[in-house]
C-alpha cells in the first residue's frame, strides 16, 4: 500500500527497511538517474547507513524509525520510504504477528512526515531483489540461459512455501518490474512415483488436504520423515522419540549419519524440482526460476547431487521450456533490503 504527500523539499532521501519479528534493518539507497533496474542495471546502486535494531527495544515501529531519522539527521529531507514486512499489507491497519506492534500506514506517514510510504510483503521484497543479485549472491543449478525481459519465478521453502513472479511492464515509457504474488505453495500436491504416493497417503491421514507446502517447508521435511518412518517400519504412529526437527534431518542427511534422513532430504529435493518446474510452465519463466527461503541454501551440494534438476525438466512434450530455463539458489542472506531498494528506486 502506497501513500504520498506533497514534496516540499529539494533534497530527497530513499529510506528502506526490512522488518522482522526479531530485528529491523534500516538503510538509505541511491542510484544514478540513468540506471534501468528492469534491464538489470545495478551500476552504482548504493545501500548505505545500514543500522540493525532489536525490535523488543522499541515500543513501536514509529519509535524506531524516528530514532533512525534523528540519528542520521534526516528530518529536513524529503523522505520516500519503502518497508518490507512479514505480514499482509493490503489494508491500512497492520498488525505484526510476532510483535505487539499495530499501526496505521497513513498515520505512520504523517507522524514521520514522509513524502511517500510504501509497505510491501517480505516475499514481494525477495522477488524484487532478484534482478539486482550479483553472481556472488546466487548459485546456478544445471543448465539453461536466462533471457532478458522475460518472466521470473521465485519460490521459497521456509516456515511455509512462498511463491511470487516478476514480469516486465512499461509505465509511462519506463521499463520496470511488477511483482505478482499469490498462494502457489498451497496448490494440490501431485505424486509422480509410488513412494511419493505413499507419503501423500500418510499425510492425508493426519491432514485434511495435501498441498505442496505440506512437503516443501520446515514442517514438511518433518512430515516426510514421519511418513518414511511409518512406511519403512510399519508403525501406525511414530513415537515422540522418533521425531526429528527439520534442522536435525538436514544435518543428519548431509553428514550421512542417518539413512532415513537422507531418504527424506532426497525426496524433498526431488519434489521441489517438480514443483519449480510446474511454476516455470505456468509463467514460461525464461528469465529464470529462483529458490529462496532459509532451508535450501544449507544443502546446495546435496541438491545438485539429487534428481532436482531432472525432475524440474521432466515435463513431457513441454520439457523444452524447462530445459531452457535456468535455476538459481539465492544465497544472499538479507534480500529484504535489496528488494525494498529495488521497489523504491523504480517507483
């Protein structure tokens, strides 16, 4: 949601923030006037004056932002702000899930005397960051070549399974990226072999419906492990002692100490490949498919050794689309600021 006030000042500052449940990172961003972000021109984009604050130290978002503005002596500047936040932003009133912060976007803008204020969902920020990523902030998996100006898709197993798409648009003769977000992680899961069918049957026994998120998330990893444990040992229900957290499953699979954990992570990688390939078909994502989130960057080499890429490409007579599409794992740890920067700079 974006609101504007009249610009009464000559000097303008672009203020960005990535607001999480624990920390908030605030910074300023500038770029040369001729830079075209839609064409991937990241020349001299400068994110500066980055400060990280603990949210619990402040009573409200307005308080921490006012603190930053005062500390950086920005009160006499015209401030255009874009903040990435992990909650819905389509209504004026925002209530944060993991913090006792509730505020009106309009009232916040007025209180801080901002020229413009835009809140974007954290996943929109991740998507907007993609055109700005350098080779050092992503890892390519397999073949394919990115085509400039074509649709880009991003999905991210984490707490849930986020999905978003970037499409190039022209506004008043200016090229820019437009993010189309949705709830793609909740589409119905489709098994492609017998073991995946058995896993799906197990999850159906404990859930009303099986979506891809039921497998491709932190708790999804745990459910795959429980399903394989049941399948391999014939137990009606695993005991508490048999349960492992997602981090334990991943670690045990990588170090080779648990065969069942390896089976779990391998199935996770293969299903992720099929899901990412489905997304590539939906958008014809010749600009690339990107994997975000906090899970996959932990085991990139394991992912490469799995059938992830083969499953991504295995789309029958339309396999030529997925064979041509490159896949990247986003390794940038804090893409939220970068995405907020991209959003405010092209606005």
